[in-house]
C-alpha cells in the first residue's frame, strides 16, 4: 500500500522532512495537493498555479508526478486515503489558524480510519510555540524574541533531496475529483492580470536556489547599508519562494553562513527572524489580520473614503513614492519593504482609512502574502500592534522619498509620467507646477497630519 505526501506550502524536494520520511518507509509514494477555493488571494493563487506546474515538472524526470485533487481537504484527504488504501499520510506542518484546525481534525479522522498521519516541522527556523519567556509566555518584543531564538541555536541542518523516489501509480477508480496541474494557471491567465507577474517571477525550487545564490554572491555584503533603498538590487527577493516553500530558512542560513565576506549576514538573518516572529505572534493572536491588538483602537474614527482607497490601490495618490510602490505591487505582486511601510502608513494615517482595508488589498495582490507577516506588519505600521510604532509617529512620504530614493530612479521605473522631472522635482511634482496626466496630491500632508493627530487625540480622550 502506498504512503501519501500531502504538499501544501512546501513545493520542494530538498529539506522536505515529510517527503524524506515518506521515502524512508520504502513504500511507494503518492504526491498530492488539494486545491480548495481560497478566495481573495489572487496573486498568491497565480503563484500557486505556477508552483504546482513546476513541482510536477520536477517530479517527472524521477518518473513521478503531482496529483491534484479538488475540494475541501477535510473531505478529500480521507477519501483519497480510502480509495488508495494508503498506509500513512505525511505532511509538513502549517501554522495559520484555519490550517492548524483542519490538520488537527484530519489527524483524528485518519486515526479513526486506522491510518496514521505524521507531521513534521515546517518552514521556519523555530516553530511558533518553541520560543517562550522564562514565564512560558510568548514574546511581544522582537529584540528579546530574537535573542532567545539565537541562544536556542538551530538544531537541524537542512536535509538533502531524496536520491530516488519509488512512486505509487494511481488507479482513478473511486477517487475524489482531480484537477489538472495546469488548471489554476489557465484560470489565472484568463483574468488577464498575470502578464506582469509572469515577467517578474519564475516560481519553483530551482529559481529559488538561483535567487539565493545571486543574493549571496553580491547584495548580502552591503545588505545592512542598502536594504532600505528601493532602487538598489539590495534585498534577496526570496519572500515568495519562502512563502511557498520552494526554499527553507534552514537552507538559506546554511548557505549564508558559509559566505566569508558577509558583512550583512546578521541583519539578514534577523529579517528571517522577523518572519518567524510574525508566525509566533499569529500563533498567540489568531485574529491578527482582523482585530486591533491594542483594543483601544476599536473606537478609532476611521474614515470611509472609497475614492481615496481606490486612488491608493491604483497608485494615483499624487505622492510619487507611494504611487511607485502601489504600481510595483499591482504589476509584479511584490513591493520593496521600505515602500510597503511608506504606502501602508499613508493609507492609515494620511487617508485615515482602517488598516484592515490595506491588509486585504495586500492579501489580494502580494505573491508573498502570508497572514502572519502581513497582519503583523500592518498592525505595526498602524500603531495598533503589540510592539508597534506609535500612531502619532507619521511617515512623511516626501522626506522618505528624498531620503531613500534620492535620484528618483525607483519612481522613474514605476511612474513613467514623471520620468522627465529633475532629481529634485520628482519627489514633489506639485512644486514644479504638476505634470499632465499625473494627479495632484489627494491630501495635503500638513492637513492630513493634523486630521490624523486629532483622531488619535480624540481616541485618547484628549480632544
Ligand atoms: P529581504 O530583505 O531579502 O529579507 C529576507 C526575508 O526576511 C524575506 O524574504 C522575508 O521572508 C523576511 N522578512 C524581511 N522583512 C520582514 C518583515 N518586516 N516581516 C516579516 N518577515 C520579513 N512579507 C511577507 O513575506 N509576506 C507578507 O504578506 C508581507 N506583508 C507586509 C506588509 C507590510 C505593510 C509591510 C510593511 C511588510 C510586509 N512584509 C511581508 C515584510 C517585507 O516587506 C517582505 O518580507 C520583504 O519586502 C520581502 O522582500 P525580500 O525577500 O527581498 O526581503
């Protein structure tokens, strides 16, 4: 009887504990994915479609393939187990609240059917419940969290890819509905929105390794100095690869520490630490993406402003750095971290729109969307999170633009109608009399600042 490996956010052969353990049983292996109808995460679904295709293509030369089923996992997995007579199921753990709940229920159901489910540590340096204060509580402050994590060390070197996999053949009789591996890709291409994503990314394990090597060979050295400048190729661009499990932090760490000239290493590792931290925050606060972690913000007088929201989403606020970021996001499914902060702050503070609107838009448009990093970072920017920048500290988009995109190179790439302005004018086209076809600022900075501070003071009963 076969063993099943259920792939979710772990489309890779190397450092895949569930796959390795399944292969080691000696039984024929059935590789499956279960496609549900995740609504909302459009760019991420494009990535998933391509990830399924590339993983299937990676299994083909080994004489295997990926079988994709359609429907809710809670029904589909037990049905696949029953139809194939599988002796065990293997998976790598996921840490989002809904995923964990489904997995716990499935484990119990399968046990009742007499089929054990074996789960393994997923794609974090440390699982979300492992780093705790001396009192056994989760950390709320990154610095303390990361010190504790570093002291704990990293137990496990990454696993090599299995040399050989004996694949099970699949008899379609009695199986739940299957989907073709390429179906999601076609469905997504039909939306007409994927051209920029196709141009920007090659999902898959091989491309992840290539991106890592490129980063280690060059940008890592000056990472700490350059990472805030969006026009420089200074960051790794690994976030969607990490998100979909084409590569693991353990693999990245092992390759990075082997670099002799890596001045930026500590900073880079700490960023991977932020990713772990976000998952530990989500683990402690399952409604991170929908509830203010500081409940006093529940009474905040957010504005309802559909036009403002739309202008922000489409990169037409009249603030060039914000617009450049929002257009990069729309086109490529990714935005530079510094610009994510500026754009998010603009929505929440300059437009005084509820951060959850922004969280939802990012969830829809990011290829690297995950509920932990997105939720935590939005709450951090909004000032509603646990260890957040205070609400009254507002990022001035003009100052940020002059400081982090001094020559305007990033703006020129994403807002071509401003390309003809000088390096000084490009940050504030309104000071140069405006540019035809580019909007005037939808809010005046000083007035928006006053409005936000007034709302914040009212919240604190100081109006
Ligand atoms: P690098 O600078 O090369 O960093 C390496 C890795 O560290 C990243 O790939 C990522 O996995 C991790 N990392 C870096 N910064 C952060 C951070 N602040 N929080 C958590 N992990 C981090 N990142 C996501 O992966 N998914 C999201 O949905 C997401 N939403 C965000 C929303 C907002 C409002 C903000 C301000 C940030 C968000 N980030 C999110 C964090 C960060 O912007 C991206 O991880 C980063 O830009 C990815 O680019 P990179 O791989 O080149 O990063």
